[in-house]
């Protein structure tokens, strides 16, 4: 099977907050993350095309500071995973709040270097 993603994926389990239209927050787990999107594991199904308001708390690379990154993402695919006994919901990131994009991309790159997915240049 040919990889269709434009960016490499980081297979990492992170707690991801989802703010519902009611204002309530539920937490899901990531299955993988990339610069362009993420895949979530959920007991609940989403609808194709839904826009989700997501957030995660990341450690700023090179620091002990934790920062919250808020983003919106569109549901791009949904499959049921027998292995995980839940839905895998693939989301394409649409936009970030504030400087969230720079923080997220720096963190992703740092994690990919750490796990050997990317090689350091220079």
C-alpha cells in the first residue's frame, strides 16, 4: 500500500481535548500526529466533514515549560479499529490559534528527531 500523506507521521499517544458545541470538553487519545493532521481514537463516531475544536498540552522543546496549543481540524476519514476496539478518526488541521502552528510544528519536528523519524540536518 502506498503512503498518501504528504508529511511523515509520529506514532505517539497524547491526550487531546475536544471542545464540544455545548462547551463541554471530552478527552481522546491520539494514534498518530503529523504537521498536517492527527488521528484520534474514540468510542464515539464523528461525521465526515465535521470541524473539531482541539487542544493539546505540549512541552516546549528545549524547555520545561508546558504550553497549550488550540487548533481546529476537519474530520477527513473514519474507520473502526478492531485492534483498538474504537473508531480511528483522521483529522486534517485547518488552523491554529495565536502562535500555535509554530509551537506545534517545532514540537512535532523535535519529537520526530527524538524518535529517529527525521534525521538532523547539518
